């Protein structure tokens, strides 16, 4: 029988950072990656730590009661953790919300092999690409990037509204070789069909790692603003649209 409860660890309104307009953002628990810089480590593990279980109909009712708040093209965004870890429930809630005409978005690490089956239920996709190289990506996040790349390619090729986000982590993905890899991947896509946002490393999650008694291993990863500007210029020169949300 289909389980249609979602396990969430955080929710709240956010303006324009997780999709257009004012959005109600649900953080679903559990992630299949283990990025050492994760700012929500409390959401990585599905089964431990604080969480709330809510049904699809409860979320639908809550969202419908918030419709007046969805100004400037807002709506609902599902993020995590990694929202697709709870795939069946996510699909059910998206289907329910689309049935009510709600604007929907997902922020995803892009690893789900079933992601494309959600495209028609999503108005906006925010998809992370953390490193272009398969071996480096797997070594640091624990997961291959090949499905991520094919999901981005599929979403862009279908003309979906796609924002690709790259977290700039010094010592991991800001060197010339890595950026050439990003550029080469993006150049193979239709440039008019997606946007890229470069997000500078921050340590907002560091204290959370400590509270969870988990070692925070990232060091010297801050990225200069001039580095971000240079990388944005490289993208623009390649005809790729960059944004800052
Ligand atoms: S994919 Fe996102 S939620 Fe998952 S570990 Fe990495 S940063 Fe954290």
C-alpha cells in the first residue's frame, strides 16, 4: 500500500530563494549524499533526530490555507535533505497540489533516477551540480554525478524552468580543471533554457554538526567574491545566464 505520509524536519516561508516569489518551503528528512559542508546535517538521516510526520492531505490543507501568502508568483517548494528520498509521498503531494493549481518547485541534488517522472508536476526545478568529475563527486558526496547530469540534461531538453546551483567550495570545485568541467557540461546544453547560480561556501551549518556530535571536516573553503565574479564571467562568456537569488 502506498505510504502517503511525509517526514519533515523544518518548514517556513522564504522569499525568492527557493523558487520565485514568496514560498512555503518544506524540508523533507533524509539524504542520500553526505556533503561535508551540508548546512542542514540534522536533515541527512531519515530515522534519527527531530521530525514531524504529516499526511499528504494535511500538507494540502495547510498549503491551501496559505494561498494569500503566495505573492509575486510564489507557491510551495520541497527541499531537504533530499526530497526525492521520500519519492512516493513527494509525488503524491505534488499531484495533490497541482490539482489545486498551486505553483510547485523542488530543490534537489538531482540523483533520483525517477526525477523526470515528476517534471509535469513541477513548475520549477532547482538542481545542484556539485562537481563535474565523476570520481571527485563520488569521493566527496558518496554518490555518482552521472544521474545528476542526465537529470539536468533531461529537464533542460524538455524546456523545464531549471536553475542549476553550484556551491562554490574552496579546495573542492573552484580550481580551473573543475570549472572547465562545469563549462564543458553546460556548453552541451541549449544555453537559453537554464540559468546557473554560484553560491559561495558558508559555515551556517557548522554549529549544527557540533551539536550532533559529528566532525565538521571542511577547512579553508571560503571563496573570495572576486573568484565568484570571475567564474560568473566565464559562464557568461560561454553564453550561459547567471543569476543571484
Ligand atoms: S545533497 Fe544537500 S542536503 Fe544532502 S548532504 Fe549534500 S548539501 Fe546536505
